[in-house]
C-alpha cells in the first residue's frame, strides 16, 4: 500500500492504494466518484476522462500512485456552462459517455485557447471550427451517436466565451 | 387525421407538450455525474467478480487448477463446475411466454464441463477488490479435451437450410415465377453481398450488482426488459418473482445487447448466492464480447429484373445468416423486400446455419439493417443499368398496397419523404455520371436509399396517480437507455391530464412498478403511450364521477366526451373544477387508475391487426461522400434523412435517436466488423481500439426531417423511431461511393482497400 | 494486473540503479501502453520504476539549430512546441495524428518509442505469438493480417510497429540517448528498432537496464517543408494502415534533398532509403515519385489480406510528395 494525497474536486483526499490501482478505480471505488465511467479500461473510449491539473487524461490508464500530489477534477467537481448546453442541445442519450465528453470538452477548450494545434489545423488557423471540434473530441466515443448535439453544445459555449 | 383505431383518448385534450422539443428530464443527472449506473451502487461487504473464459471452441474441461488464483490476496472464492451451486436450466422457448426469449443461450453455466464456444465463461472468481478478481481470473488454468467445431461462417454458408417461419416473421415468400421473370427481363442485376458480424458496443459494459437477503434478491442491472429478466432469474434460481427486485433506472446504451439475459448476470447472482456476499460483476470490454451475442454475419443475393421503363418484373432476395447450437435469433433479412417494391414476381428465402459460436442476438433493426443494405444497393445498381435516376426508379415501383398480399399500408409516405429529402439535400445538383463530381481533389458522390422498419407494440401496464396537490405520477417500468422514455411519457401524460409538465413525475426502471414494455423493436414509446392514455382516461372518468357527486360542481351531469382536461382540472366550456378541488370535495388525498395489458389478449389483437395492415416506419436517406482518389478513404460529408414516423412526441429526443441510428449505420457502412478467427471461433478484436465504431471526426452534420403525419393505427399516431434510421443507411453510403467512384462495393464494411 | 513493487526515483542515477539489479523491472512513463499491457497480462514486471518525476521534460536548443527533446516531454507538448512546428512540422503532425488528445497529454516521447504492436494475436493470451512467447508460433500468418507488415517481416512475425512519432523521427535522422549504470549511449533512431528475424520478442537495441533520456534532432532545413500523412480506417483515433513522413526540397524541378519514412508497413519505422536514392537529383515529377515508391516496395512480402498495402503505400507516397511539390492543395 502506498499513501497518496490528491486534491480532488477542491478537497484534499488522502488514501492508501496498491500501486496497481488505476486512478479511475481509486476515484470510483475508493472516493465514490462514479461520474468518470469505465467504458473500456484501455484508453479506447474516453468515458473515464478527468482533468489532471486542468489537463484532460484517461484515468483508466493512469496509476493512482502516479498522481500523488496532483489536482484532479471529475465531472462531480465541474460547474461549467457546457453542462447546461449539453442538455439544451441534447448532446447525449444514455448518458454513460457524458461525463467524459464534458470533461474532455473543458480540457479541449483550454488547449485550443492555449494555442495547441490539431491534425486538421492549417497554418495560421485560430478559429475553433466544427471540424476542429470533431477532431479534437475524437477521443470520446458516443455509441448513441449524439455527436451533432455535442458539437453544437461545444460551439455554443465556445462562441459565448469568444464573444 | 381522424382516429380509425381505438386507443386515443376520446376526451378532448390539448397538445401543449406533445410535439415540442423539450429537454430531457434526466439531463441534469447525466451532465453532473449524479446518475448511477448498475456498477455504481455500494453495499456493505461488496465483493467483486471476474470471469474466466474458455479458449477453445468446443469440447470439455478435463481439469481445473485454481490453486494459483486462490492464493491471490483477497480472493474469496473460485467457482467452477466442480463446486458451483446448481442453477436450473434455461427455460425452453414457448410462444405463450415470450419471456422464454430472454435466455441469451441455453447453456447452464458452471453446471457443465462442456465448452460450446470460444470465450464461454467456465469459472468465476470472487474477491475483495476488482483488481484481485481480475488478476486471479487470469491465473485459473483449464485443461481441455477438444472436439471438432464448426465456426467458419463462410465455409458453412453453402450448407444453410431454410429458417423456420412464424406468423410475425415469415422466412419465405413467392409471388409468380421470379426466376423466369428475371431470365426474361430486358434489364437486370444479380448481386451477391456480405455483411460481417457486428457488436453493440454500448459504452457501458454489462454490469450486475447482486444482493441476496435470504431468498430475496436485489439486482442493479442495465436491462432492456425488466419483466423478462426478473422472470428468468426466478426460473433459474427457484425463487418467486415477487422476491426479486430489479433496479434499472439508467441503462448505458443497449441497442439490443441488453435485451436478453447473458452469462454475466446469472453468474453474478450465482456468485452472490454462493459466497453470501453482495457481488458486483462489471464485465471487461473483452468479456462483453465473449459473453454477449452480437449481430449475425450474412451473405445475400439480390437479383432484380425490370422492363425498359424500370418497372420491376422480378425481385429475388435470399439470405444466409447464422445462429448457434446453443441459441440465437434468426433474422428477418428479407423483410424490406416484402414490402417496398411493386414487383410482379417475387422470390424470398431466409436460410440459416448453426455454428459453434456464442449465440447471436438482436442488434438495432435486426434483419432490416443488413437486409436493406443488399436490397437498396441492388436497386441503385439497377438504376445505373437503366440509366434512370435512383429516386425515379423507386417512385415507379412504389406500391399502393402491400405487394405480396395486397394488404393496406397503415401509413406510407415514401413519395413525400423522397420529395422533401431531394429538396433539402439538393439532389438536383447531382451530376448523374459517376466519378465526375469533385471538391478539390476529393471525389464527391451522392446516394439515396430507403429506410424500412416494421412498427410494433408490446403490452404495457401503467398506473397514474393524481395527488391532492394536482401532481400526476406515471408509474411504469419503462427502460431508459437514452431514448428519453420518461420525458416523452411525461409530455403525453401532461397533455392527457391537462396539467403542466412540471406537475408530472414519471417513475420507471424498477420491477416494483407496473411492468412496462420491453425496450425493443422500437415499440416502447407507443406501447407505453397506449397505457398512459388509457390510464388517463380511466383517471378522468373517476374524477368526473367524483365531481358529479359534488352538489356545487359545474361538472354535474356532464359526460366525459363533453369535458376538457386543461389547466389542472376538468372543464366544460368556461366552467369546471381543478383536480385539487375535485379531490378536496370528495375528501380524497389521491386517486389512482391502473391499466393492465395481458400478453395473450395482446397477441391476439396484434395478429388480427397484422392481418389487415402492414405497419412500418419508413424514410428516405440521402448521403454525400468524399472519396480520396489516391487512397480510397471514404468520408461521409453530408446527410439528410426524412422519416415517416407518424406523430413526433419530442423533436429533440427523436432527432437524437434518428441521428444515432444513422451514425451506427455509417459505422456499419465504413468501419465496423467483428473479426472471428475462422480456425478457432475466437473474436480477435474484442476492444474499442480495434472494433471501429465511428468517432466524432467520422460524423458530419446530420439533418433529420419528419413528415409528421399521424399513423391512424397507432396511439397518438406515433411510430417508434429507435431503429428505422439505421436501415438503408449503409446502402446510402455504398450508393454514394458508387456514384463517386463507379465502384460497387458489395462487402461491408467499405474499407479503403475495397475502394482503392 | 499482476502485483508489483513501485518505486519513484528522484533522479536519473537512482532510476537506472533501480533497474540495474532487477531484471524484471520496467520503466513507467505516461502509462498509455504499459498499463494496458500489464492489465492484459502481457507485460508482467516485478518492479515498476516510475520515471515521470525525473527532470527530463524539456525541449532544448542544440548548437546548429537542432533540438534535444527530453524523454518525458509529453506528446501534446512536443506537438505544440513552436520550434517543432517551425522546423519539423512533420513531427508535430505525426504526434497529432496519433491516439487521442487525452492519450497525447499522458504519453511521453520515450514511451512512444517503446510502444508495442497492436497485432491482435499479440494481445490475446490464447493465441500463438512469437513476440509474446518465443517459439509459440504466429497465428497472424494465416489469421487476421490485414493490418500486418509487408516489409522487413520474417516467418516468425509480421507485426507492425504502431508509433506515428517514430516514423517522423526516422525521417529526421533522430538519435536516441540512453543511460544505464554503465554510462550513456547514443543510438540512431533508424537502428533503434529491430526487425523480427527469429527473435521478434527483442524489439529494440535498448538493454533491459537502459533508460531513454532524450531524443536529439539534428538541424534539417529540408524538414521545414515536410508532411506526415496517415491513412487509417476511421477519420481519427485509429492506428495507421499506412503512413508517410516526407520532407522534400526541389530546385529547378530537381530533387535536391529528400527524407522519406513509412509507418504501418513494417515491424519498425521504415526509412525508405531506396526511394530516397532514386529521388535524389532526379526530376520532381509524379512519374519519378511512383518509380521511387515502387522500388522501395518491390521487396514487399504480402498476404492476401494485406496485399493492398503495396498499392496504398505507393499511392500515399506519391500523393504526399506531390503535395509537397505543389504547395499543399490537398490540405
């Protein structure tokens, strides 16, 4: 067992974990934060997306011990206009990928604002187009196929931020 | 349009909510992480289970070595056929009890050493932590005696035999002499198609939390059919149904994959009973592939003959799909071909092989999704042969009555769907020649296809309760896996009772509630709506009776037909009483109305209705693709779908469902394929990394339109929207690729190597 | 996951010491591949040495215009580095074409070099795989091998190397720096990964106790005009069927400098030296691009399901070089 301390959704949590416990399982099973979902447990669906020091990561491929001293935000710690926008634009159906989509979108907007390019970014492109959003959000699968609504919700919020 | 068929409320009601794009009621729970799914419930002493899968296709386990697994810290028990408590065998199928369809397979897990498919669960490890359970499961050693297995669909396909027919799912049809007509036709096409196995891949892997208290069982499980699940568990574990509580308020996607009872559920319940612990079995993604069936592969032949004007003289559609020796569901692959075209001669056959693989199961529009790929591709190819616009060819063959038996269509607006779609899509801009439209270097292609899915209704029991505060509670064991089930029923109930939507609460996803319809066959919304409307009618009747007994009531002497439910009460002209007033006057704190639907009477009515009508949702799919001329990569760049789904209850959630079907159809068209090793029967891509469901970047804006004409044979005129939009979708893509490149791809998925 | 001891050394010296006496130790970076493989039971280390705390996460200038990239620089950070974007755009594009944004935020440069194959038979413990279990045989030879390699394969293994980044690095003549208790070594990237031969389980030149500390990129003015083109089964978030890393300089219609490497076609990032040889000094025409591609692909060993990769690789090479000569109208 290793004792780790993380700031999770604003409060400092101290817990003993075996080194093979993933950050996702630590959050879900030890801290009761079941917002981040386990869809594949192998970095292939994005349902487990959380923010580590503001950066989006897949919690399923992270060992909890590696995040000792870090600041983790799960959907439970999020209060963001995207949440309302997801409802208004129907950016989900079953809801299982939604926590990950929203956390990922928050991280994505921050990355874009910081100048991070994507594979579809042309030289000099600054605008967050729908094509950009689709590429940047491609690490979050939605089997219900709510992609249009998700993109609409993100564009809506991104537009407001920009304006 | 007036109602020809009973079920809709005779009392005048407004449509204040039905038809409006209302935000889904569980939106907040799903966007804040509050929604708890089946694997997210804690119990004191909760233990965790993991499965051990067979690695051979057929044979017997001759030895089990669990020593290493038992030595893992935290392991509580390792259950195998040598020590597991017995479970009763799966019930045999009976038409009198459709819950007998709930058996995913006929295998009595852990009661047998027999291996029936590669991946069958042969042992369950129960441990204090999920990590220990999974690690220990990897240490269980099984020794086998192998037997020859038949696992190669392509090799076995020539040995197929005709499927058994039943009244709702015929496997053959003949009209005239289609073979002779084909031979004599001046223009014809004769194509062979193949479609691979698919998996549902709901993002929530199947999970069960099972808690025994004596002979009482509480189960958290994402299911598409609470009553079937409960009855099945009652039969397998020998306890009365009333002892079993199934809680399923959130289902993280189903698409058919959570309609039957599969090994994980049974083994979680078994493990909980064997260990005396609350047990959670959250399947790994790989375990889902190995224990939950998917869509059958198919081979199909579609041959069409036409005269020079494009009138169909022959339509031949034959198919081979597969089931398993231990179960599985034959699919109605030629269903669209029965009803879509006015061909003079028709020959339809559905054939089947049985393999030593996990049983297949329903996946979104079983039969029609893959059947329309073949049919609608062939119709498109015939249009090329004729030099005719593919929409025009379809319109020339659009029947007035059902082509096989002359039955009436309950609803049929394909002409209108194509007209509206062509307009919205800009079909006129399409240069009919192949390979000439370009956008920069990209080749551009446009394709159309018809969507077709039969409309069904299932029995549903509903209780409506009106409280003294005027609030309405709808109680029905609905299944919410993303359709917005509760939202739609709240809208319907609010209108039927004439109350604001905020005054309606829908209770669902719980076996303690009146049994709802299963979430399958696109039937839930209409089935529950019938129950809600009937219960509302009953409730209003009771309320009116109460009012009429009150001396000062302005409703005295009024009959139900004269009364309008609005503003939270019953009114005649400008005068009436609120529900609260009626209840207060009667000295009651609530009133309830219950509607129960029995299976037998329901089936009798369904069959008699089917004798008169052909009932279906239809649509016109318009797809534009871009094809890279160097690499053959195909990208869908635009989509318009126009659907005839009767009355739309909630445009927002219906849009999402219809788009979702199209997205899955695009996946089916371009990238989805379960790889079953033909030597071993083992699934080789049991992961979301290697089974390619569409990602954000694959999906363009999808415009969905409705004709919004009520179907007179359905409650409120609504037809289910869950499945129709995946049908025709893959053909629309294939037809667009044909237009862009001149190449007809007949084997799904249309990967670049088939286009290059 | 098999239990293991976890150590998190504070400096490089301690890190390499931690593995020097532990033959079954593994360095852990971002975890995006290793944690998955450990959960699948394919990697089974006794000790995991977490190197993410080491000060190897910066990109520094080298004299002459090259860059020294710390082994723990995250894929996303490297892709966004303005110097990389300006001098080696193909490297940024390769990184951004890989995986998803979340994974790129986790994955390190050193870890990316050590990614293991996605061959389905490698991933399934029930299948025969010489890479996972030397001598077991190879189920991919007669199984699902649409994604398998066509160049540099052997009868013991036809698995591809999955990294995009490494393909760009191969084109850029990158050098891998590795440290052990015995000292520091520099290994050219094109020699870093090995072909399977009879020992597909040995994938790189790295000794068990060696830690990748940096990757050095020599100055390469040609790379300012470069492109990474990835062809895959969906528009994003999928491994390459074929990828091409190319840099090209053309003067008066003739190729004066060229770098070409291929991904998705070989067990290692494939530097296309034969194609480069043909192209260099010749006319920058589509016909020459095709001739060069065909020469490079001539030794291909194909199976029915992956034979298309020859045509696809040729077409992608030609398209990428064409794009670099015509000014990127392909976008």
